[in-house]
C-alpha cells in the first residue's frame, strides 16, 4: 500500500515558495489552513492590524490535555537577490539541502509539526486536543502575531495545557539543545541635551559630550549580575552614540546613545528601566545637563523549570538522536516569551543553519528526523 502520509520536506518546499516577508502572508497560512482542514482540524484566521495569524485545533475545545504548537511563517527580507546561489523563494533542492528564505527559520519546523500532527489524527486520534497557533509576525514588531492569537484564544475559551515552540534551537546537530527559557530584552535611547556653540567659546555653549562619555563609561562598566543556575550573566551593550555633528569646530547641541540589555530572571524590565533612569539623573546632576531616557521592553526573562514537560521532550530527542540535549536559556528572544504567560512552554527545533543569511538552507534528512521526534513527543504526551 502506498504511503499517504504528509511529506514534511514537500510541505517545507511549498511553504518556501510563499514570499511571506513580514508582514506579507504570501500564501503560507492559506496553504497550511488547506492542509489542516483536509485532515479534520477546525481552523480560524485571527488577523489583526494587517497581520495574518492562524489558529487550528483537532479535538474537543477546552480539553484538559491540549498539546499546543507555536511557530511562524513570516521571514526576514532576502537582502540582495543577486547574492543568492538559488532563488530565495525557489525551494531548490541540491543533494540533502533545501534552499530558501525561511528554510531554517522556521518553515521547516512548522512543516514538521504539521506532518506529525496530521499523521497522528489520521492514524491514532488522541484522547485530547492538538492546537496550532501559527503567526505571520514573529520577525517584525510581534505586536499583532502570537500576542493576538493568545488574546483571541482567551476570549474564545481556547487553551493549551502545554506548548512546544518549533524555533531552531540546535547550535550544531539535531538534538543537541532544548530551550527552557529566554533572557529578557530592553532597549533604551538616551539623549543628553546641551547648547550648540563655537569650540573657541565654550562658556557660551554647553557641551553634551562629557556627560555622554561619563554615562556610557558608567553603564558599560556596571556588572548587572554573575548569572544564575539556568541563565548566563545579564549584559548591557551600547550600540550607537551619535551627535549628527560633522564639524570639529562646533560644540553639538545634543548627543544620543542607544543600548540594549539582555537580562536574566534576577531582573525585570521595570527594574532595569528604573536603574537606567537613576543613572541618567545622577550623571545629569554632576554635569549640569538634561538627560532623557526612553525605554522599550521587548520581553521579560522567563524560565520553565525542568520537569515533566522538558523531560518528555528530552526523552523523545534522546530516543531518536542518541543525544542528551542541553537544557538552555541562551540566544535571543522568541514568541515563547508571550506563550509562557499562557502555559508551560519549551522550545525545540532544527539546527539554525544560515538563518537570516544569504543561501539559507535546511537538511532534508533533519526535517524528516524532526518530524519523527515531534510524532514521538505527541505520542508520549497523550499516552502519559
């Protein structure tokens, strides 16, 4: 008898042909809805402010055992198309490699879980529910993506008991890392206001640069913490200092600094905002200038304590790869920062090979391997 199971490699290729650069849907969610509805999933588009989102559920609404999956089909821009060896939306296969924007981040992860979920509901329907929350805005502002899905779910009485986020988590080899948390992130723009003037008459001006230099030194020298059991030390990085002043004989009117802090669970966005405001106020008082600090918190630090859910995923990974995955909180932010307010969340996916780079590609063998692992995770969850 012919194998009628959904091929995750072919589904990945179909998704790669969808030009879904944030905020464009590009046909990716339409494709997934078609596939899922054909398998018996109830689907709803949860679009908000021009951002496309898809909710899908198989099984009873509100079931106590509802396994959730979160992922995204939007991708970052391609850059210069001439730099690509293959068309970025061509889904060209060369040996084991499948090329295209989103190949790793993360259309392959979405395809692998969809294939695993469809296979389960068609061959051994679970005693419970499988939920997919797929967004078209993870790479952009992320204000109307997973956040909108979770708010809609709450309003509709939909809930996940646990959630697996399929971001590429493995640094080198499939199975070497699971994410059980993420550091938080806060961005700050600091403006030191002075008075423009001629460098030969400093008494008629007010140079903002000494205050800015002192503040930059003070902030960059400060040790936020030494890390925790599950988190690396928090770090502050100054990313720009600008005056907009091309002349060497003019005292600038103002200076602006931008910085980012990646912080662990010893801090909150609010506590770091308060610390930055105090530091600015103290430097302003010493130098007799005005300093304004505006911050934007893009995510709080969170941790899903190692336990039954992470053990289940690690056991499935070890079973099929022979590797005991490291439980990590490294890397940037992901939509898990939103999901963690809804239910326990763990991230596991492919190797992040060339993600966001020219000639992004994914191993077809790894897509198949990830599908097998996802299938086993679902089986273990519903049999447990």
